[in-house]
C-alpha cells in the first residue's frame, strides 16, 4: 500500500521560512511527477509546485521566486523549501505522487502551514 507522509509544517512569522518533506513508500513502480498542493479554508485545493522524475519543475505564479521544489529519487522523497512566507500562504499542504504506468495518483494527509505574527 502506497503511503505519503508529510512533515515540516508549523507556525512561522511573515518573511520566515519552512521546509516541507514528503516521503513516499510502498510502490513497486517508480514515481513519476511529484508535487505539492495546498488548500486554504473555503478555497479549492490548488497547485503549488510539481517536479518530474528528471527534475523539471513547475510553479504557481504566486510562489515563483519564493518556493523551491526538489526531490531525491533514491529516497522517494520530495521537498518544498518555502522562503519569504506571507499570510496568504497559510493552508494545509498536501503531497502528491503519480505512477503513470498504472495511472495512479496518491495523496498524503496534509501538513498545516500557518503564517502569522
């Protein structure tokens, strides 16, 4: 059974930084695209950033220049370095991993990020 376990969320002041991690396990196939999504209260879940197995990245306009996504294929782990955090970044952040061969998409349970003074 595939599991995605996120860590690294918390409370941070505006302008601060956090690093999220997501460790994926349980798949006999390699993970293709991995990424981070977020959902604020009353809003739909939205893309934050994605990364291909080869390292190509894609970012939401709202986080470009502030967030950096990376991954360690050997560890099946994806990271999100978040700098210059703003109150509007407050949300539950979800990890996503895909296995294209079997058209499967997996989600973590989410980690809360709160940006407040």
